[in-house]
C-alpha cells in the first residue's frame, strides 16, 4: 500500500511568517497528490492538489511543490494567519485509484 | 458545504454492544468512505463504497462492516464494540473517487467503555 509520511508533527510560526509543511511518499509511480486542512473539531477540507506533470501549483496564499526525484512534496503558506492554525495532511491515491491514503499530519500553530 | 450528515455525532457505549454510524449525503456522489482518526495515526480507511451494494475493505476493516443499500446512505456497523474502537469516525464522499476532492463530514466521536 501507499506510505505517506510527514517530517514534523508540529510546526510553530509567528503570524505573518511563511510556513512550509513537508511530506514524503514512497511510491515513485504516484501521480496525484493532495493537501487537506483540518481545523479543530471539524472534518478535513481540501486545500490544493498537484499532478505529477507539474512541479509547482499555486493557490490563494498556498503553493505546493513537487519533487519527484526525491519523492517529496511541500505545502507553503504565505503570510501565515491565526486562522491557518490546523492540522495539515498530504494524501495520495492508491495505485488503483480506489482509495486515498493520508499522512499522519502536521499541526501548524500560529501565534500572534 | 457538501451535504454530508453523520449521526450520531457523539456516542458512549459499552464493550460488546453493537453500534451503527450513519453517513447521509445529498450530493448523489458515487464514492463514500469511512475513516477513523486516532492520535499518532492520522486518518485510516476502514471501508469504502463505489456504488450501491458495492463495498470494499480498507486498511483497518477488522471488527467493522458496512452497507450501502441506496446512494445517499453508507452505514458503518461495529458488531461488538471494543475499547480499541474508541475513535473519531469520519465519512467522506466523492464524485470522482480519489482522483478529485473528498468532502468530509463533521465526524462522529465514539467512546467504548
């Protein structure tokens, strides 16, 4: 099955800083990657995705970078705000595209 | 917000009792999933469905069964609850399966004493 890991369980930043959350994956054939955000007491919510034919994709204040050579992706949040405090998960589909495997998550703590 | 309703939202039960969690959607999405979330383990897939009466096992399916008799409802049953099944359970739906966005419910917190 898929193995998805995150480098840091908790990331603490100051409001206004840029945040970088990392994720490693094991299957070099993986071709689709997704980031989810989970606020306290709520279900995860889709943030941004990227396919393997891209190295970078930008959204509103978020950028996902994909390095297929080292099987690593990162989520960058610009000008982090207190409302960004949440747990962030990367996720990859299994090879049959029937299920989604989530990493264990990184908790982002933003202090004013 | 996607129309997903989980019930009950909170439940406390005793070891050995049966428990059924319900996921109801109003989006007519084909795919439905049950995940459990535990500290240190993230989200782990229990069972999923890719259509009415079409279900399959996920990573942690032991002790759980599911049923999907109509598009809008996906039931998760613990035949005989154990303390190890104390968790937060999330239902998710998708029109495209993993090749697209999953929409999650608000979660059901189950405590097995």
